[in-house]
């Protein structure tokens, strides 16, 4: 079933890229393994997914021991008391949503001599449940984070509101793209999940996070 799902995902990515005349190979798919069994994750890895995204440090630690050659990425909210352990596992942290967290990551990365790649999470949605820097304070926060020696900002991330109409997410993705373009057009945009990744690609995403689309 996973192989069939992957074919459908590839077709949908190709169609989205065709609409905006871009190369599908520029799209990085992060396979979301949260709540999935090791057998499922191993099958997805065997099918070609090399970027695996986890939301919980403990779950990632256990799975990464079984699949150490995968590129593990943190896509969920990261608590400051989990940073030390997270740095041992993840190549990229998508969810840096505050200066406090950035400072803690920088501090712990300095201790182990690591330059940690990060994305800054931006709250483009009005939903109270969403985390991230609000757009108005993002430029100032970016200025402070860029001065941290052990962090490397690779781009921005957002999560659009959950809605029955995927088209409604477009404005949130477009907002993130405009913010990125003002600060550094070379940065990546991590946005789009199973229900809205096609629109995210059309609005400039080069990293999408897919779980149900792959595992069913």
C-alpha cells in the first residue's frame, strides 16, 4: 500500500510543479513518522524516503537507532528541556518558535561543537493553538538569531489552519513566501501537509511534510 501511495504522491507533486513550471526534483518530502510503527517506517525508508520527520524526541530516539542512516528531522514543538537530546538526533529542526528556544539550541550546540540547522516557525494563522514568531517581530528575531554562532538558519516554516477547503490555506503560504523573500530569497520554505501540499508547492514550498498521504 505504501508503494502505491508513493506513486500517487509523486504524481500530485509533478502536477503541482507543472502548474508553476518548476522541477519536481526541487521538492523535498519529509516523511512524517509520528505514531507509525517501526515496520511502517522501515518500509517507507526502503521505498526511498531518506528524510524522516518526528514530533517527539523520545520516539525519534528509538526509531533512529533502528534506521541510523536516515536523515532525521524535528517537525514538532520542541521543549527546551529536550534540546540536548534532540541535537544528537536531528539534522534539521523545523520548529524553532521563540528566541528562548533558539538560545537554548545555540547553547547546547556550542557545548558539543555542532552547527545546528534550523527553520524558524512563523505563526501565519490566527488559530490560538498555532505556535511561532508573529510576522511583525520576525525581522528583529531573525537579526538576533543570525548572531548566534552555533545556529544556521535555513528557512521558514508554517502550519496552515485545518480546513475543509484546501484553497483557503493559500493566503497563509503566500504570506510566508513574502516574508522569506524580504529576508533571504535563498531560504527554504517548509509548508504543506497531506491536505494542502499541492497549494503549498504552488506558493513556493520546497519542503513538504507528508504522513497520511504516504502511510494511508
